């Protein structure tokens, strides 16, 4: 069994594991908690969801119930398909208490998948040990008439920060703190044979 690398994950918000196997990695993710969802991420002919299209995916977090998201790379496309990460702690530390309070009042729409899901989640949540947890998705909940200036500032800060770019190759795996690191993906091009197994860990 692989050794749990939680120091790296705690410090950087992500950890890369090279040269593993799907069997070893499936066992490894259990060190972090319960796997609440496993998805095969592949490009589909007629995609119904973003994740199965070949399009670039803007920065977001996955479902708020996933404390960690992990991917094992089975195959990579001949061109593109890079995973991109933004560490929100590098942005939020400079926000005032009032600005953070304002972000706590903004909600994004979320798919209802698990018991207790209400269809939305606040952008910021305070967890135990005074640690901020972020939820950042594509659609604002409740159709707000005006775009909040603090949210605009956050969007600006996200687009100005240089993303960590990772190109996973077969046998590589990545685990991220989903409530801290935003993730996105560059367009999948070339043979489009990208195939990742994704785990949501609670
Ligand atoms: Fe995602």
C-alpha cells in the first residue's frame, strides 16, 4: 500500500502520484475518507455534460460533499487535456472580513445528488479550525439582479493568478483539496483518447 502523502496535500492543496496502478490508487484514496462517487471521465460523441465533452472547462470546484477529488489517468489525449489548478488561499488571505462575509452570502447552483442536498451551496463556508471552504461553480443561485462587486473582484483575481498546469500521463494520479483548489481543464484535442477515473472523497 502507498504511503499517505497528506503533508504535501495540506501544504500545497494538491499532490501528484506518479507511476501507480488503478488497483493501488483505488486503495490509496480510501486513506483520505469514503469514496462517495466514482466517474469515468472520457470524451463522448454527444456529450450531455461538460465533463464528457472535449471543451475547455473553466475553473470550478466539484460537488461540495467531496472534500477531496482524485483522478487516475488511464489514457491521455495526444494534444491538450491539461488539468489546471488555482489555490484560492493565495487570493482570499488578502480579503477583508467584510468582503469574506459578503462572499458567504453568495450561492451557486448545485446538482442534487446526495441526501440533504438543497440545490445550491454558499461560495464560502467556515469549517472547524476557522478554515475557509470554497464552493465555486458555473451558475449563481437565485438569479441575482446585480453582479456583486466582491464576486467580480474574486473572478478577476482568479483569472489573474497563474494556474498550476498538470498534464497527467497514464499511471499518474492527482488528488486535490476540493474546497480549496479550483480546477479546470484545457481543451481535449488530437486523438481525444483521454480517460481518467475520478473519485469524490468525503
Ligand atoms: Fe470538475
